[in-house]
C-alpha cells in the first residue's frame, strides 16, 4: 500500500527518496503515531508522513494534493455522534435530471431538514443509491452526494450544484498567496488606484533630487526644495472568504491580495468561510487551533480602519439568516448579526465580489449580502475597484 503512496508522491514532483520512505516505515514499526494494537488515524499518519518525507515547507501544497488524491475517502471526519458507513456513499450512480424533474423536487425547511436527517440516521441500516429518501448517492434525497436536491446536506463526495445548506466533513483550505505577481493589466491599474487612495501627508519632506537639480542650476547656490510627505497612513482590515465556491476565484483573489498587501503599510487580514460568524483565522492550516474571536477583532481595531470584504457571497441563505446555519458548525448567532456589528464598528466598508456581476441577480444570498452591506458591493473589475476605492476615500 505505501509503495504506491511513495510513487504517488514522486509523480507529484516531490523530492522524496527511498531513504525517507524507509524512515517512514521504521517510524510506523516503532509506533511513533500510536500503539501497535490500535491503528493510527489518517490525521496522525498525515502529520508523520509530511514530517518525514517533506523537507521544505514550499512543498507542503504538493504533498497535500498528492496525499488527498491517494487517500481520498479513507476516513470521513465529522462532528456528528453517529458514523455514516463509507460504502453508503460510494458514488456509482450519477443521476441526470431534466429541468422539469429538478423543479418538481420539493425543498425542506431548515427545521424539517435537520429533524429528517436525525430520523434517517436512526432508521437506515444499509447503503442506498438512486432514491429520494435515504442517505446515499445519485438520487434526489437531500442527504448524501452525487445526485440532485435543491436544498440538502452533502455527506462526503464533491459538491456540484452549490445547493447544500450544510456539509458533513472536515475541510482543509489553502492560504491565499500574497507573493502572487499581478497577472493582468486591469489589476495593475487597480493597484495604481489603490496607491492614489493611500497617499496622504503634509509639505515637510525634503525633495533631494529636486534640491540637487535646482542647486546645480543656480551655479552651486543651495536651493532647498520641499515636497508633500508621502506616508501611507490608510489602515485596512481585509476579511477574505476562502474555500468552497471561492476555489474558482483563487487566482484573481491572490492578485488582489498581493496588490493590497504591497500597497498598504497598515494592513491586517483574516479568513472566513462563506459568512462571518463568531471567529475568524489567519492561517488555514491551523484554523481549528488558532481562532480569533470576532468580538476581539471588533475591539482591537479603531473605527478609522477601512473594512474590505472579499467573497463571492454565494451560499445558502440559511448561512446568513439562520442560527446554526453555518455549513461547518452550529453557530449561536446568525451571520447577518455579525456582519451588522462589523459594518457598524467600521463605518467605511465595501464588499468586493469576484463572481461575475451578471449572475448576482440569480443568487439569493448575494441579494441578502448586498442589503446588509447597504449596496456597497462591487465586482472585482477595474471599474468596480475604482468605485469601491472612491467610496472608501470619502
């Protein structure tokens, strides 16, 4: 089994050697990650394998992708008290439905959805596929994956229809790369707009080049010239959506992140997923261990910070309006309440949306976020950034 794992790492262009592979086997035989009588968890093995076989952190992303590709489906991590056997969720049937059939499938309300899932976990005893009731794959049931339902709970598998109101799995996200080179002319122009927005100061800085030129023109008589001091005094608090549907926009968001981080001296940033709740994080690999309470963030920064959200605002409306609506955990307060607290604390704010503006009208969640943002939502385009920066600079 681990021979194939070793070759998977090599195929992913990771510089792993036979010596490192043998060291991994020795560590397993020595029960480094657990007693011989009990199999180690996939998390334990992941950390051991990465420590032994990856010598440079720049290769962590390649390792994660190779590890995920090889061990996909080995273990499902959940917060629920009852396990769902993996063979129930094996994707054999991918059901294709006509638009008429999709329209006929009935949505459940939030309370009904949660109560029904609880009943299914108590009643179901075997794997199921292709139906409209049980936890399984390929059908129209609101529980499982690989099929279609306008509003359900995805358990395992990959998302496709973007209609799940909760996701039963522990997901890992990747930090946005703030060293990404600006790849398009539009983003470079936006950077110049940000620079104009950032520069402010008084006339008290020596213009050295101008002084030398003027002194030379005056045959050596000193002529001191002054110019406006160009301090970057603008303070920015950047909150970025990561994971899920935002994976489609990683390249453009990284370009934006690079531009903002290079330009603003007083910049702090945090990540969230879909909507802001009671905590955020700064490192996606440690997001469960290093949480920053949103209350602390509200108290830490003064109201002179410009608040900028970056996110596609694409989610279930429950994630914004419902307690417990987060796809990842049961939040005690709604996302809408937290967004209102943030915008009240930082009166100069804007939301930058990388999703094409033409689809905004078809996403109910975008309309809700727009309303909460007092229509201060702008597309991630040159004009959109210009409009957002003009608003923030007032």
